[in-house]
C-alpha cells in the first residue's frame, strides 16, 4: 500500500511540475504591452536518448499587439540552426488567441535526443521594443526504471506465491477436519 502511494506521489509530482510555472500569471491589460514568458521556468526536464522531444516556449502577449516581438530559442548562446545543422532540432512558431489574451508559442522539436543535448543550456528569448526576457531549460537523462520494475515484479510474484500457499493450507486444513476416523 505504501509503495503504491509513493509511486502515485512521484508520478503526480512529475506530471504537475511539467507545465507549472511558479511565476504569477496575469492577463495583459490593454495598457500593458509587455510580453511575459510563461514557460519554460528555468527548470530541468528528463528525456531518453534516441527519443523525440518537444519543448514549448509560451509567451503571453496582449490581444492586439502594437509592438513587434520576436521569440526564438538559443542553444548555449547560439541559434538553433547553428546548433543543429542537420535539422535534428528545429523551431516551430505558432500563435493562439482566446478571449483574454494571445500567446506566441515556439516549439523546440527534437527528432532524436542525443547525449550531447544533456550538456546544453536551451534558452527561450523574447525581444521587443520594451523588454528582453530569457528563460532556460536543461535536458537531463531520464532515470532507467528497469531495476524498480524488476523489484515490483518480484514483489508481486512473491505475494502471489504466498497467497497461494496460504489458500492451499487453509483449504487442506478444512478437508482434514471434515474426516472422521472410526474404530
């Protein structure tokens, strides 16, 4: 029971920290022309070598921008095109609007994560006439769960074996009590 609770808490913490930023989010006023980076939040994410990965730089802007703004990614202070000349890592720009705000999103898409990506400081940069903001994210290797999976499987098998033995003993003892020896 406690193992499943620990696993649940670990998964919940991992999921809740993926897109949560500790910075306060406020929607832009019509008078407020300053963009705000919502994500990344100067944090670290996990990835497996060889896997695909997508990191989004989400910037909150006003509904009707009057100021031009540029959003882009850097890798160790170099442009992504210079970091990945083979287009293994590329940027994809999108804009979204809802009733209260507009968002500019620049996705950093990895077709394959390589070991060299774990040593890189990836920065989301926002430039406008009023402001320059930067937020970073590091990628670290995901911890292999092979050992913990093996332990869980072993515990389940031992539990099944113990329950089976107990049930066999219980059923066998019931049958012994039902026999009467006559002389």
